[in-house]
C-alpha cells in the first residue's frame, strides 16, 4: 500500500491495461545505436565467413544411407573425405529405425562419386546399392537463388504498396526499414552460427517477414489513430502521440511474440537439440531468430523511424515547437504561482502578484477577504459604514 492508501499497480497489470509510460520513442537514438552495432557485426561476418550454402544452392552431391550400429557419423564422413571429396556438411536425419546419415559434398564427377559411394559402403558394411546418391548442378542452385531473390523483391513491393495505400508513404518506408533490419540480422545469424542455408531457410525467411509486418501494422494502426487531427491542437507532440500508441499496443506485441516463439523454441531446442532431428534446424533457427528480431524491430525501430521521417515535414516540426512553447509557458506560470504562495505565507498581510500580474490576498487574511483587527484600511478602500451597538451594562 502507498502512503495515501491507494494500492500500487504492478508493471504487469499496467502492461495488461495498456497503461504503461515507457519512453521508447524518446530514447530512439539508443535503439539506433544497438541496431547499428548488431548490423556491423552481421555484415562483417557475412563478408569474412560467408554462408554455408546447401547443395541446392551451391551444387554438389548428397549421400543418404541408413545408420549402422557401431559406426558414427564422423566415421562415415571421414570415409568419404578420405577419397579426396570435400564434405560440405553431415547430419543424422530421423530417429530410431528411420535414422539416416545425410552427407553432402562439393561437385563430383561420376568416377569420384562412385569412389566415395564405395568407400562409404565399405565403412558401414552395407551394399553400395543401399546408398542413395543425389546430384545437384551449380546452375540449378543459381536458379534457385535467383527465384528466391525475385520472390523477396515481389513481397517487399506488395508490402510497400499496401502500407502506402492503407496508411501513408512514410509508414511504408519505416516498415521497409524494419523489414530490411530483420532480413540482415536473421541472415547474419546463419553466417555466424554456420547453419546450412537451404530452400527451407528461404521459406522460413519469407514467413518471419510476414510476421514482423503484422506486428508493425498493428502499431502503425494505433499511431494513425492517436495522431489523427493532432496538428489542429497543441496537447501533445507527434513523438509523444506515437510513444503513447506503442505503450497501448505493447502488451499485444509481447503476447504475440511469446505465443509465436514458444512452439518454434520447442522445435529448435527439443526437436534439434534433444531429439537430434537435424533436418529441422535450418527452418527452426530462421523462424526463431526472425520472430525475435521482428518483435524487436516493430517496437524499437519501426515507430521511432516513422517519427524521425515525420519530423522531415516542416508542419510537424512547427506543431511540436508550439506544443513545447505552450508547455514551457504553463510551467513558468505554475512556478510563479508557487513563489507567490510561498511569499504570501511569509508576509501574511501583504498582497502578492502572481505570474499574470493579478493581485493575490495574503495568507494571513481569512478566506482572502477579512483582515486583522486594528489594521489600517488599504488606500482607496471604502470605510466601514456599519454602526456598532453599545454594550449593555
């Protein structure tokens, strides 16, 4: 309980009611610095380490065979590498009786492929016919990459067009900034971790872009509602109205992120980490990282970027200047009134002028009108014409 007897409201209850007052937009430079540092690390990793492209993109050969008790994946990989083939990646797919070794190498000709197949069969103690060999040319991988980029470009064009028509041009630009931020961070994590990039990765990337966009649109819808008719009044600045919209939708963003991340986290940490289902790790990682960065960008990047874009408009800057001037004038008036009250308390019979030049009665007078007995009347005051009745003996 507080000193005044009113119950304290917890942060979680305030979040639930949308009654928080976090200054997210006011600290937007901090979020810009954090994003910039992350992007520098990401870009450096992509430039130095590159990506671990799957056989579908880089081309090569893939050897698939059922696991054999007593022979580890490392031994199977070393048997192929012993023939001179460059092993790109290896993993165990499936569990139990359906478990298989999946080993991918660089491009091999027919003779090299047959040699690697025979070496793997000898190590596992199985017939060479039980090993499935798939070959993907590098030209096919380039075609897949090109189609993926085209799909991403078309997606972004439709997103920008929708936001431009539904909201305004600057909101479309701010949303694209947030989406580009999410794409770079998610791709950079794949470069740092070294997970293989497959067609499933591209599908997951497009999925998280839609997720991030959904959260951003929810916030922008409230921003548009709070700023409608804002320039015709001087109650709050554009940044304050946008920050209020963020606080009002903050709980919804948190709930959406948690509900979306829980099953993906189960897929990543349980399916890949505990059960060892390696074929899911590329999809699970891109969804987990993408949803996390999408939630961050929709709160800490999209709306702050929108505010800075709006401040490029002279009318918005002029409106905010008038709001701050009016607020400072009100603060000066309040401060002058407080000083007047303090002086009146020290000089009970004195009349004090407030910030507007109006006369305030001294605090020593009763209700600001009666004066102390025996005090001389003020100059210009009307004499008291009431007659006093004589006292009875």
